[in-house]
C-alpha cells in the first residue's frame, strides 16, 4: 500500500491560528475491506469555515478533533476499488481531508461522488461547482431572493463563494457589486467576473468612509447582501441597505480569531425592516442538485470563470490556509497534490 | 363648536426627549363639512414608536411635523356627524392625535372604525385589541412561527405588546418567558399574565449576568425572541438562542435617544443559523382582521388581562409619554380625557 502523508490538528489556536497548530504525519494506507475504495487526492480544498472548527467552541459543526487528519473537501481519482460502483480511474469528489490518500466506504451516502471532467476541470468541483458555489446559490436564491434590477452586494467578492454569487446575480438581471481587498482583486472582479462595480475596502479606514464608496457603487441602494466577512465591512453595507433588504449571513472571517466584531447599528435592521438569515449549506442538501446543475452550466459556458490559488504539495497546506485567512489568496484556495 | 386643546411638537429633541419639546395649544373645532364626523376622544394612546418620529431622521415613518398636533391612536365617541355611516354615540377607534377632539373624513379608508364595547372595554382597542396586540401577533405568528413546546421570550413583557405576546404564545403551547424591569412588573407578568417565568433585567449589570438568569428561566434555550428593547437585553438573549431560532425585531427603545446600542455578538446569528426580521405592523394590514379577532377573543374570555397606566387630562400627555420611555408605566400607557 502507498505511503500517506497527512496534516493533523495538533493543538488549538490561542487567538490567531499558526503553523504550530498543525503537524505533518506519515502513515501507510490500510488494505481495503469489502466495499471500500482507495482515492488518491489531486486537490485539497481550503475554506474559511475550517478556522471555526479549529476552536473548541459551540458552533454549527463539531470541532475538528485533535490528533486527527484535518477535515476538508477533496477531489481525486480512484486507484483501487473493492466496490463495484467505482473503478480505478474514476474521478471523484469527497471529504477526504488534508492527506494524500483516503479510504472511503463507497456505499455510505454522500461520501463519494463521481464527476464528469469533460467541460468542468476537476478542481472546480471544490469551488464554483462544489460547496462554495452551492453556498452562493443558496444565499442568493433562497435568502436574498433578488428581483431583476435590484442591487446585490457580496464581500470577499473575488473568492470562491463571491465569484459564484456575482455570476448567479448577473444571470438574474441584478446589479452585482463586489467588495474586495486591493486594486488587483477589484479589477478581476469587474473585468473577469463581470461584476458591475467593486469597492476596495482597504482604501477605507472606517465604516462611514466605506459606506460613502458604496453609495457611489450602488446608486439605488443595496437590496441584497451576501456576507462573508463581518465587522467594519458589514457595518458599512448596513448603512446603505434599502427598505426590505435581505442579508444572507454566510461567514464572518473578521472575527474568526476571536476579535470582537460588534454590529454597530442594529437599529437599521428595524428601521429598514431587513431580514437577516444565518445559514450553513450542508443543512440544505435538497438544493444541491439544482444548484450544481446551474453552476456547472455557468462554468461550462464560460459565464463563470473562477480563479484559483494553488499551493503545491501537502506540506504547503498550513501556510496556504493561514494566508487565505488573511486574504492572501486570489480566488479559490487549493492544494495540488498530484 | 367646542374648544379643543392640543399638544403640538414644538421642537425636536437634541438627545433625550423633554417636556420642552411639546407645546399646549387651544383652538376651536371647525364646523363640519359634508361627510365629516366630530369625535370626542376618550383615550389617547402613547407608544414608544412616537419617540422615533420626533427625530428628523430617515426611518420607516415620516417624521412628526413641527408645529402640528402629535400624531397617535385614539378611541372616542362620535358627538356630531355629517356622514350617514356614523351616528352620535358611536364608539370609534381612529388616529386622532394628542387632542381632545378630531374632525375626520368618515369615508377615508381606515380613518375611523366603529367598535363594540360589549365584551372589550373601549381603551383596549388602543392596546391588546389594537395596534400593539396586532404587532405582537404579527411577530409571533409570521416571524417567530413557534411550535408547541418551544420557548418564546419577549422583552418589555409587562407592556401592551409584551402582554399580548405572552398570551398568544401560551395558547400555542409555548413556554413564554418575559423580561421586565423590577420585581413588581415581573410578578405581574407571571401571576396575572400567565407567563411561565420572568427575568428582572434591572438585577443584572451586564449581558453575561442576564444571560445566566435567562438560562435558568429557559432550560431548553430560546427558540423565538420578540425584541422591543435592544442593547444589553438583546445581547443577553442572543447568548441563549437555540439553533434555527427566530428574532422578531419590533423596537429598540434603548437607542431611541441616540445612544449606541451595538449588537455584541453578531456571529451568533451565523453559528446558530438565526433568522432576524425587522418589521412594522402598518405594512401588514392584511393580517389585522385575523389578528384582532383572536386578540378580541383572548380579552373577552379573560385569557389576556392587559394592564393600563392611565394619565388624566391632555396636559399630562407629555410627562406620561416621557415616563413611558423610561419604563415608568405599567402596562399600556394611556391618557384619559373624558
């Protein structure tokens, strides 16, 4: 059996996560039992939600256990199978974690899914045509429910979720406005992703200043907001929300290290009769088929051209992950293993 | 024609509202034109939302104009009519404002409604069987949507909205828990209004301490929260909300004078996948008939025994109003004119 390198969570962050929280471990892949499949991972997915699970706190997901492989989405290829549904060479998406190989019970519902790479590159099943894409779809379609002509704003617009959100909003006839960090990301958001405008939050020291820039980018106000960030960015957007606006609350990365991120003006939720809804996409499996179909079509037709930041080799995963938490990635953050 | 005393808004509050913002004016009621009705007000309604309208700020309602009669709900008796639909002696509810008489165009939709005082005292049409009652109904039925056995919490529980909320929650099989200021109000909330428990927020200096008391009062957590107050009370409740909880945001009286009332832990909305919805009941006229019918039955059958704080005479309206903003009232705040 092949040697299998893994990244474990060794200890929990005190405040900011560091490389010292992780540990490289080398094992061997076990022999397959009846029904099992050995998958060689081509790409690992790195996602902001993983930071939350590193804490031992009550949240929507159980904490990542210490001394075990970091959990996460993976795409790869079946290299050995004792399950008649899978053949060596099959391309599959799963939840194999930060390691080179995984052994999967092929009959466990949802554990492994064969994917078609004719029109969609394998890695995109971890991004635009995977969990991040469906996350954008759910927040937009089920919470924001935009009408054509309305303005929809998303923070972290150049990332995996934000880029999908923009494409989904545009095909619904909305004005799509992004918020991103730095001129390069903003240029990508408008020029390559097709957003109508993008505001660089790094140019603004406080919510009032950012709100002023948003007023220019959103002359008719903001009807729907998809939140990935929280903190100052959220406060600024709230100052520009229209009556009966909707906020889909997906992430608050600004507070993942334990920083206070108070909402400055909650009274705006009242005076503007806003609906705010927190969600996690894994609780809404019923929408995945419909969402993935639309996302696959958008990518296949070139209407959604997601960008990827690809780190090389399993050992690079911790640094790539920590960089992503600081916004150093550009688009979907992956680790390439093969 | 009779002399008519009025209270005008003379100038806007700088921060806290004061008696100096109001002015007593004496006029005469004009002669009736065809279709008009002269109503003698028996009671004026004093409501927290009026404080918001005293500011010249963007909100869900237009500001109260300066130099004009303070707007507000009224109940009274028709004393003269040039409209065939109304006869002297008819008891009516309307929006006559802080004055002794009003002249109403009887055919204007929604301007005046005849009410039956056989089972429901006239004043209750300004409280439990009026706007505050429907407000509670909408937030509970349309936003919180509680299931039997769930726990519903309301702040300002002894007030007009809170008391109705408790009765409506109890008939739906919920555990109803109030938050109120002082032992006397808390005793009333449990003993007379039939709430299962009530927490005295004045016994707690911060959100953590109040949250601890709420844990005892809500052993299974909080599924629905009806917010009238904001600030520290809201922060405490959010610490005890269950996954998939719902918050109906009706008022934030803690911030009506311009005090900052940041929401300390917005990330809880995400981790607990909470839906929060701000609303104003006048935008949902379609529910009023159904809501008023249920509320009338609750009052008529004695299941809802709302308490009233009654100030005497028009001149007492400003002080009664300012006292209510500080929680000095006990139940629905009214001014009796007859």
